[in-house]
């Protein structure tokens, strides 16, 4: 609370988001806007019960949904994620991560008023130790139980995960491609795509072992997904060409020594393509995907190995 008023806190460095929030809050009495620019600031003096916290969906240094879960139990204010207009998966992901919901950017006054009025009602009706948290009917009871115990919500995971490999599926991968490319473009950060594939078919045991190699060769911030039956796409945030090549070489070496075979018993030969942003004449996520796909096809034409698209 700042100067006796309740506060809408925004964790962002995006001036446009802050401006839209200030404009949306201005007509509403009893509220004001304040900002956090670093996690250290937020965690040193977290918003109190009764306040509202908005996390920028395009955070520079964090996956916003993972950060939501980290804040669970540490921040008593109701938390929302600011997402792009038309983001169809943001609400489910935000709730799964423990947030009360999402706000589309730019933040509109009608949406802000509804949120703040709902926050007042929740604060008056909830017990003292629960004020500022989401009302009980905001989420299904089973999901609330999962959030309290830390167990995974299998229903949501089924919409995101490929059952054969345990990696992200094509639908969620498409969402992450859009998210990571927008973040890289907005904040002028490097982004690498690595596409891996093999020509033949493999059984589920081989696919699982291959997925394990991918996971062992990646960082927690990397996004690993299955693109189609025998092709995989990896998104490496804040990673340039050198970092992408290191990951690709690590994968290639591990597959070569794993003695994995396809359905007919032949050795599994992996091809890898790499493309990175920023790069001349690359302005859309479709351009980056086309380049990494072309690099993969060239590697396959050569009989395997790694090709980087310049």
C-alpha cells in the first residue's frame, strides 16, 4: 500500500504497459499504480493482501508462468499475467501457475475496474489468512487441490504434452514459438531454433530414450517439442549461434553413442538444423522456422550431422 491507497503493482520495464495500467486505474477511486523492475525489488517488499500484482507476460529473464509458481505462497496479492490480445492459452496457463487470471494488453479501463471491484469483494469475504488470494470458485476444486499440494494437473498436461515422448506437443509448441519470437524481437534478445529429425520410424521406447537425450542436453529455460512423427523442434531463448551449436553437438554425440535403432534395427541417424535470430531479412517467426527447416533438410540430404543456416 502506497500513501494510504491500495496499489496495482506491475512487474515490467515496458512503459506502454505501465501507461495503459495508469490510464485504466486513474478513474477508479482508492487505487494507484506502482512498479517493480527487478525480482529483487518484488521479493524484498512483496505486494500485500488487498493489492493486485500484474506480471508482464514478456519478462526478459523469466518464463512468466514458472515465475508465478515461484511466487505462490510468497505473495498474498492477487496476481494476473499481462498477455497479448487473442492469447487463447494464457488464461489456463496462468490459473495452472497459481495466478487469478490474465489481462490483455493494452489494459482497458473496464477490465481493470472489474478486476479491482472483484478484488474488493474477495478481500472482504475471505478469512484474514486468505485475503488477496483467488476466490475459491475461480478454479475447479481439483485444480486448487493440486496447487496446494504441488501435484501436477494431469488434465492440463494432456493438452500440452506429447504422450509418446513427454515433450511438448505440436499445438503448445506453436504457441511457444510465437511467444519466444515476440519476446526476442521486443527486447532485442538472441533466439535459436534447433530442429532434429531422422528418416525412419522408431518405437516408443526409442522415442523415450531420444527425448531423454534431448532433455539431458538442454537447459531449464529451453522449450523442447515434438513437431511430427520423427522431427523435433527446440527453442533456445537468449541463445546465439555458438550456444545452439554446443547443444546440437551434445545431442549428436549422445545419439551416436546410444546405439538407438529404428523399427527395422538400423542405427538411428539424427540430422540437425540450426537457425538464429537476429539475422538479416528475418522479421517473422515464420522466417525463422523456414530457415531451421531448410537447414534440417540440408543435413538430411548430406546423410546426417548438423547444418547451420546463415
